[in-house]
């Protein structure tokens, strides 16, 4: 009856509806089925929240151990109070629900986390802390990590006492000692600098500590140093100086920062003199310019800040008398700890005492600078002195990096150019510090500069003492010691002590005794003093001094000693010989040249040979011709191709001036084979010019032919062909000139080399006819086609060869390897073969057929190549003696006039005033020649060949 009454009084919305009767009946049949309750709750998700609470409560009454029901129920309860203010009454109902859930769910960490998160949002600090502790007590230790994460986040919230967070973090470190960095970070955020410093020091002392935040020990050291220096008054009990100095010893890459941190620590304690000591020590110990710059900048800013603070404080002082009491002196503390004002009588007494003390200070301490409050001048002087010392301090840093840097020692000494005493101390320290074998630079220059410093002060006595000590030291090379002796001698000569200078060099060049050598024979590392007598630099200075101040005999002795020690150079040989020539000892000078050419080989002997031959010829001329020839033959035998040209030309000039012209021609011929390929053209030009002057123009034909066939590069060979053709044209040999142009055209690509073709064109226009001009054009097309075909199929390395032109056999082989058919190769071979060549080419290298010019002295008969000895002689050739017997009698050759027969028809034309017999020039020069041909008329090479074939 009571139940019916309660149901009638209940809100109708909370009673089961018709749709829910099905679920109610199933639950009545099986009230402990989780599946039925969960299906019922999920089906009624849209009912009012109070009705769902009743469903959850009814289900949990039958299933209090269901985690699924509790978790879903608690989430809905938390979602219902979301957004409400922390002090709302609904939170209390939610908290009670959590408490009821934890009766059975106290081992479920997720339930605890939901409850704890709810309490954190409600800002119930005490209740939340106690609930966290209950969770840690209830859950197994393996699940504590999930609770601690939220717990630490909670104690870091604003409003949570720092002491609570401190104790919680200490408890957490027992669970997870590796998270010490989080604890230190919390202590620093909370302002507990003493505890943070101690914990950080413990971490650094623990060698096994591994940072969970990937911090290095170096970073931790810097954090500790920053903490100690920035909070010097809050941290006590730690040896800050020792800690920072330990970091300086261990971490050399941050020395400058650590030194400034230590100075900052003392500055915060107002120990300014200690700050200066730290900065000075830091600047004198760092080894890098970066650290020095960091310390120096901090030091200068410190001094500048002190100066500016002092000046600003002086400007802000008012005119209050020193007898006025401070506020702290006008009150006192009674027995109860309360602050009360002093009576007027006591105030007057204190004012009177203060006035007496101020007057005593003024009368007795005014003369002591320590008690002078106006110390602006002192601070300004300190700051200026610091700025002035910067170059010196920076030099010390560089020298600490490498104390054997000679150049830096010189720079350091130059800083004290106005203070000789400091320079002397600097050089003294330098020569004692620098190791000669580790020196970077010239170690002996320190001793030289040291001595010159005394010399500049007119103290020669001490300068000599420095040099005497310097020459006794050990050096790396002999040249260093020799430079010292030379500098010593130059100093003595500068002050006109010539005898002393000669004695110094004589002593330096003296060879050690045999006993000394034998004593030092087993020592591999001989001191440089034992090798000094073979120093060329020292001997050169000595011989120059003797040549200027000594006698001829003393100078010759010095030169002879140089030759004995085998340290002479070509220049010394030349100087020795020149000195003897000046004193009229010509044969002795030539003897010196002989020694020089025996000692030195080419190319070092080039200057000696050149000077020797020139001087000999100038001295004797043709008086000792055989001796001069012998000298030139010796020089030619030893000369290299690079230096052969001037020697041969000088030799030929000797023969022209004092000997036989035929020998001169032979020398020119030898020169063309001895010089480099690049110099052959110039030698041939000289050879041809001298032969034309001595023997006449016809003699040059053989030289031209020899030059063209001597293997000249194509560029030089074309120039030689053009000159040869011009010569033949001048002599009236038109057919020979045309044959030369045909030969030269094989080396000239019409696309790039237009000089040959343009001159041939002009030649044909002037001396040719229609047929010859057409033949020239045909050859031009043929050569153009051959070059085009060769460029297309020949390898690049063959196209770049300048060592003469390719032979026909080589070209055919190359085409065959390139895969060209034989019929195309035959056509190309016909194009490459010389056009208009009626006889086979001369035999050249190893019998190969070369694309070349056929010498006029070698004629072909019936397809056979005649040897030069079997060739018929030219009846128009001038007979010249071949032997030297007649010339060696000493008679000069007389130049003869060239016979008219040499010029052929040109002589007859010249007699007739340049006109033909009939007064008219024939239309065809070739036809005109055939009509006017006579048996007694001289014939050219082509006409002779045609007449021979007709016969």
C-alpha cells in the first residue's frame, strides 16, 4: 500500500512508459543480467537525465561490480556538471557518486583518474591531494605512473602551495629518480634557489646520471653557473668559486662564458676588486680570441657601468647635511617586538654623535684616497688603461695558442715601439720561448731584430753580444745561421767597420778541422755550425765584400774556395770570369768558363756557354779559328734542342766573318735538323737569306725543297711553299711555281685557309690560261671534298695531328677501319692524290707514298723512281765546288754575276724591252712557248719532261 502511494506521488515522467514495459519485464525475470540492463540503458538514451540516473542506480544496485556501468554512469554525471562553477552543489553529488564507485572499483585506475580530474577542475586542493594519495595507496605500483603524471600537473597549478609541490616532487623522485631535472625545474620556478642549486650539484657529481631531456653535462654545468651567479644572495653553502673553476677546467669551449659568470657572481656580492681580479685572470689564461673578446667586452662594460653609476649618483646628491638621520635610526624595537619612535632627547643625542663623527672623518681621513668618495678620476683611469692594453692582451692570447709563432712575436714587439725597454723584454722572452724546430716563420729574424734594436739605440756593444749569442744557438737550417752572419757583417759595414766585417765572414766560412769532423762523424744530426762553410749565401756575401774592399788575390782565393767546395752557381762562374777580364786575365777567365761548362750541363750551362763563346770571339776573332770551332763543336754536342738555335747561329756567324762560307752553309743545314720544330721555319729563313746573299738565288731551290720535305708542320710548310712559288715566279719558272701551288693546296683547307688559294688564284689570273684556271678550280673542289670526307669519318685524334700530313696508306687504312666500302675508298684516294702530278712522289719515310712535292732534281722514267744519284743533271745548273780544299787556302770567295742562262726566256725578254718577238703577247702563253721554242733556248722542268716523253 505504501509502495503504491509512493508511485502515485512520483513524477509521471520518471515512471516506465509502454515502450519500456518490455525491458522491465525482462529485467524482472533476470535482474542480474548485464546484457539486459545495458540494452535497456542504451535504448533509453533520449529520456531525461534524472530518469537515466534512476536506471543506472537500479542497475548498479544489482550489479555493483560492473566497471562498464560505473564508467558510463560517471562519464554522464561529469558531463552533466561540465561548465558549472567550481562551488556548485551538483559537484558534491558527483563526488559522492565517485566515492560509492570506488568502494568496488578501487583497483580501476581509470575510475581514479576520472575522479582526480574532476577534483582538479573543482580546485579542491586538500581533497584532491588526499584523493591522489588514496589512489596511490589503492593501485598497484605498476599503475602509479598514470597517477603521478596528473598529480605533478596538479601541484604545478597556480594556487597550489609550493611546499605541497615540493613534497610531492620529492615523493615522486623515490618512485622515478631519473626525473630529477623536472624537480629542479620546479624548484627554480618556485624560487627555491638553494634547493635547486644543491640538487643540480648532486646531478653533476653523479657520473651515472642520464638526462631524460637529452641535456649534456655541459648544459647542466652552464645552468648551475647561471643559477649561482644570478642568485648569489639566495644560495649559500656551496663553493661557487670552486664549482665554476671546475667547469672552466673541464669545458674548454665555454671558458669565456664561465669566467664572466664567476665575475658576475662577485659583482652581485659587491666585491668589485674581486671582479677585476677574475677578469684579469680570465684574460691572461684563455687561449681563443672568441673567449678573450667575450671577457674583455664584459670587463669594459663593468668598468663603464661603475663609472656611469658613480657619476649619476654624484649628480643626484642633494644638499642634505650629513647630520640628518635615516628613518631606520629614528626608531627602535621594544621588548614585545614592536617598532616605536625614539624620544626627541634621544634623537638630539644621535644627531650630535653623527655630527662629531662626520667632522672627525673630514679632518683626519680627507688625505687618504681610499676614503675619497669622489673617485671618478680613478675609475676613468682604470677604464682608459684597460682599453689601451687590449692589443697587448690580444697578442698574449695568440701567443698562448702557438708560442712558436715568430711573426706574432714581431707584432708584439712593434706594439711597444715607444718603449725600448718593453721591446727588449719582449725579444728576450721570444728567443727563450720559441723552439727553432717548431717555429712558424724565421727564427733567426728574432735575433736579428733583437740586435738591430740595440743598434737603433747606438749600442753596438750589446748588439754584438746579441749576435755572438745568436750564432751559438741551434737552428733548423744552415741558411738561418748564414743569414745571421750576413746581418752581423752588414751591421758592421753600416758603421764602417770593414775589417771586422771581413773577419766575421772569414771566421764563418772557415772549414772545420779534420779532428772535429772525425769527432762528429758518427753523429747523424750534425749542428748547422758544422755545415756552415758550404753555405752559398755566406760565400756570396763574402766574395762581394772581398771584391769591393779586398785585393785581386784575396778575391781570387775566395772564388777558388767556392769552386773547391763545389757550391758555385752559373752566376758565380760568370762573375768570377768577368772580374778576371776586367783585370786583363783573359786566359784565366776562359779557364774559369771551362770549369763552369764541365760542372754544369744544359740548361744550367746556357748562360755560361753564351758568355764564353761571345767573349772568346770578341777577344780573338779569327786569330784562333780552330780553337773557336772546337769550342762551338763542344757546345753543339752538349746543347739541347731548346737552346740550339742561338748557338748554331753564333757558330755560323763566326764562319761567315772569319771562316768559310761553305762551312757556314753546312752549319745552317745542321741547325735546321737540331732545333725544335717550331723554330725550324725561322732557321730556314735565315739559311735561305744567307745562301741567296752568298751563292745566289738558284742555290736556294735545294734549300726550299729540303725545307718542304723536312717534316715542317703544315702551317710552316705552306708558308715555305708560298715563298718558293714566289721565287720561281720571279725567276720565270711558271710551271714550277704552279706545281708548288698544287703541292701546297693539299695542305690548305679551302674553308679555313684562304691564303694559299687566293695567291694561287692571283697567280693563275696573271700567268695562267683558261685550262690552268679550270684545273685550279677542279683541284680546289677535290681538296674541299677530301677534307669534308675526312672530317666526317676520321677519328678526332687523327684530325688534330700536326706532325706532317697523313700518308696515303695511313688514310686508306683509317677509312677501311671506319667501314667505308672499297669503291668509295678508291674514289677518295683519287681525290687525295696530287692533281697534275705526272711522276710518282719522292721516296720519304720508310717508302710510304707521301702527299708532297716532287723535287726538280729527281725525275721519273717509265714509272720508276730514280735515286738522287741517278738523276740527270740540269744543264742550266751552276757548277759549284763541293770540296773545301780550295777554300781552306785562306782565299776569299769572289761573288760572280749570275749567267743569263739561269733566267731562261726572261733574259731575252729583258733585252727586247719586255716585248715579244712579234710585239704581241700570245693569247695562250703555253701555245706561244711551243711556237717560239728553239733548240738553244733553256727549258723548264715541265718542258724537259714532255720532250723526254715524246722521245
